[in-house]
C-alpha cells in the first residue's frame, strides 16, 4: 500500500456519469493509498463510498438542495481545514478545479485536476476562458477522459494533459442488466427507442422529440425518456402539444438503468456537449445500436467516427429522423456496427484505466 495521503475534491455530487466514475475511482484508490479523503457538500452521497474512505462534509443534508456555487465555497472551507491539519497530502480535484488549484498553490500543495469535458464547451465566455488559460496550467498534472479533449487542452492552454478513459466494468453492467423488470414497451413489433439523461439544456431532449414528430407518419415506434431534472415540465409540454403521448413515455431516473436499456433497439444521445458519455459505453456492452449527436467531445471517439454507431449534427432533428428511419430498415448494417463497437470496447477496460489513475497519483 502506498503511503501517500490523497484528497478527492468534488463539491457537488449529483446523479450523472462523472459521479459514477468518482465512486469507482475513489473506492479503487482507497485500497491502494494509506489514507483517502473525499471532500464534498453532498452528504447524501456518503453511502456510495466504502468504509475505508474518510468523507468530509457538513453535518446537515440541507446543503444538498443548494447549487454548485454554494457547495463549492463550503467544500473550500473543509479543504483548507484539512490542509492546515496536514501539509503532506495530494489533492485530486474532480470539480471546481480552478478553486482547488488556487487553494493548493497558496498552501504549496500538489494538485491534480480531472476534467470531464473541455471548459469552453460549456463556458463559452471570454473572461472564464482567460481564467482557465491562466490557472489550469498551474496544476501539477491535468487528467482528461478523451483524446479529443486532450488535443483541445494542448491547443488552447498549452497543457500536455494525461488521457485516462472512464473505467468500464462490463461484468457488473451485464450482471445488473439481468435484473427482472417490467416491460416498458407495449408493442413487440414497433421500433423501441430509449434516451437516458438528466432533463437539462445540454442534453437537448427537444431535438430528440422534434425528430420523433417527423417519424410519426413514417414508422411505428415507441420511445422512452429516462431521467429527472428541472426541464421535465417543458419536455412534458412538448409531448402534449405535439401529440406524442401515445408514442413517448417518461420514466424517472433509475439507479440501475440497464434492464431498461436492454429492452430497447436504439439508444439515442442528443447532447450539445459531453465529456466521455458513460451511457454510450454501457449501451455498447448491452449490444444496443447507438445514434448520437456529434458533439464535443466523446461520442465521435467512442463510436470511431461512426463505424461503431451513427452520428448526426448537433441540433439537426431532420438528420436524426432520417437516420432513425434508415437504420430501422437496415438491421444488417446495424448489427455490423454493433459488432465493430464491441470489438473496440477494451480501450475502456476497468482495471486498465484504474491502474492508470494509481500510477499518476503514485508518481
């Protein structure tokens, strides 16, 4: 066991792919380092970490309802407190990386950042961009989860980031997918489509629904949207207004979505931007055909520029509708692409990528 003491800094732990990776990585590292501490303002997430991990957070769960900004400042307080207790630590920041770097530099602490996506993809603002450009290179190391993001870091910030893919536990996904679940589709002979993701602007559910309105008179289908979030009312209103209620249903967020994905023929992703979307990797493991927006940064890389699935231009619902129709009628091509995607999935191997994290922190 390595004698280093490691802090994982993530102020807001939500229900998404980044958090799923956090749980996997932290639980793995806790068995390889003398001490691993997670600092967060999301107390409810404590149950996702094993008992070896020290979890520093506020005493009350009331802070879970607040936004990321407030949670960041609360977590900074805990980070400074921990640093003052012990200077011989290493910080791995999963979120609010700029703040983590500034605090660590003030106290001469080594800091590594992990970025799920390129900052300018979601914060296209001159001042923010300038801050990232000045502060991010101050970290001792920057980790990203896609080659495309690594290239962007090099071009924009002159940073030689380390690319470590999301660790994908194929055995666990297959095991969980076998749990008995009620059928979410009623018509056996209809095309079965599923879209999984929180109800937020960046997931762009409206493009998905616009495409479905064009399909109504062309093919027989059933679509399921799984998730939760503040845009749920807007999505339901669109379904009502465009008379999609007979073809589209909403399912709440599921901790284990795999039995539901397993029932579908197609998995769709319509995001405006992503990091390295776990949902695409999980769908490949479950032998599902994927149609995804060609958004920055992960889908194109996961699907090998369309050889392992299909890509459409971000926001182009007409193109999306055409591709759904085409592949609904061409099962042979679908099967070939699924087979190719499966042949390339070893890049995201669970043990391989977790060992990469250990080596970076160890050295």
